C-alpha cells in the first residue's frame, strides 16, 4: 500500500513472523529505494527485513532486475520470484501471426492493457525478435518458451520463476527450461543479445 509508511509495513510483517503466522515476508514491484528503506529500517530496529521481491522479468522487461536492483542484490542478498517470464505469452510464439479473433483474456474487465501490449507498435517490433529467437531455440533443440524461461532463470539473481501454464502439457514443457540452461553457452547468449538489442545500461553520473 503506497499510502502506508514503510516503517509500519516492516513492523507489521515482523509482528506476523514473531506470532508464528508467517515464516518470512517479501515485496512485489517495489522500487529499489523502497526495498532499501525497508531493509534499513529493519536492521536499525532489529526487525525481520524483507527476504524476497517479486518483479516482472523477461527478455523484453529487463531494467529493474538488471540495473535498478543491482545495489539491492549486492547489499541485501535478497531473493526474487519473477513473474511473466514469457512476456504475457509474447515469447511463446503464438502471437507471431497476430492476435486470434477470439482473444479471451483481453475481454476481461481491467485486462484491456494486455491487448494493447500484444498488438501495439512495440509488440510488432518485438514479434520480429520473437521469430529470430525461435530460430535460436530450434538450433539448440528446445522450444521457444523453454529458451525464454531458461534465459530468465540463468540470471544468478533470479531465485525462481512463476509459470502461467493453463494446461498440464504446457507446464511439463515449461519445466524443461531447467535442463535448457545448460545449452545457454556464451555463443548462444551473445546471439540472443544481438537479437534483443535491449540490454539496459547503468546510468553514468558526472563528477
């Protein structure tokens, strides 16, 4: 809750742990500044700090995990449970020919943003990249979703990934990403970076 002071949140989570109601606590989509403030308050007051963050992370959404949280990872050792490793389905390849006529998810109230995300100008640019990424996946003998998930969990700061599979077969296929990590050698990773062409850069501060 953005209207609640972070100190109050830290105290409440600490109380829940000491009461035995939860084992640990974490945040979701907090900024690096907010996480560091919570961590600092906890350490100063001898309270339980957050131990994980749940951010969005995928091949097309990298800034927060790879740049913004760098100090957080170095200072706190906090874990992450990432969501949307397949970029709302964009990295499955199923939208390469455009959105299907019956795109059910976008019809739900409050989900209009998803249709725009999958059909806007930026999405069209990303779909071209998806097609090239699919070639990489084929060359190393894995599916595109496996490649995308493996790429995410190959990041040492990713503790685990939330999968959005709606079928058992999808879940079974996505879980193969664990084995696909071994196929992400330096050459393959460089090839992926060339296709994505979106590696975030840390800001340079003047003296």
